[in-house]
């Protein structure tokens, strides 16, 4: 039986590419902002490009649904990872979903912002998403902000760009990447395949 994955729609630009990738991997994909559809799906994806505040405004009515997925695997991608945290400094102090403790801050110092292009990800904690993927493989990034978690034990992958920032977090049913797996070629497809396997195991 094919798992159904709800991609939460808040006007983000990468919905089509991630939808196609997950369909290619044998899932039924529903792009939706409907509470009932998200609740009945086997898993959910919180994608995202754009501004933190605007995205939170779009998903305000879905906060309790996203927080209450139970053991259903939730995958955050790029801005989707950042939205999972308590607050962001982007555009002032703005509250996030507060599923993960910590804050989102902007890159400082001599690095070019945004961080755009290919960079390596170091597997720091037995990452399930990185299963079968060679350590320090390259993934595709586009972001100006990064997470500072309250609990470092949730960090499953790190990337160097002026600072060693968390590029993968994993906790309970929460999985999230700061990079775009759907834009990262075969290695990104393998990561999404690992996510689909996690979804199947919880069905």
C-alpha cells in the first residue's frame, strides 16, 4: 500500500519539485492546506522558500495540526526546518511553531549571504535520513539564516559555512534539512527515499 504524504501548501516555490520526487519514490502526494487532509495522511512535509514571518502567517491555522501529528513523520525542508523552532530573528523577533526549542539567526562575518550552492553535510549523530549515504556528501543550499537549537542532541548533520551550523535535525517524528534534497541530485533522492522508508515503518 502506497503511503500518502501531505505537502503543506503555504505558497512556497519548491512544491512541484518535491512533489515529483516523492511521487517517483512511490508515494501518493497531496498538496494541501486542509486540516482534515493533513490529519488523515500518513506523513507530512513542511517545505519552504521565502520569509519566516510570511510563512508563519500562512500556516497559523495549521499550528495545532502540525504540532499534533503524533508519530507521523514530519519532514521540514529549508525554511520548513526553521519554522519548527521557537523563534526567528528574521524581520525582528518572530515566533515559530516551537516544536523544537531554539532560535533562527542570520549568518555573520566574512561569508557571502545567502549561503547558496553545494556544500557538504557531516553525519554527526547516526542520522536516519543519511542512512546509506556517504559521509560529507554534497547537498544544495539556499539560505541566509540557520538554527541554533537549545538541545544539540537533535542535530544529526552539520555543515561548515563561517560556523558549523545544523543542516539536519532529527527528534522523535521530526526530520528536517536546511538544504533542498529535491535539488540535490541522486544523493538528495536517496535521502528522500530514506524518509519514505521511515513513513512506511510507521504505517
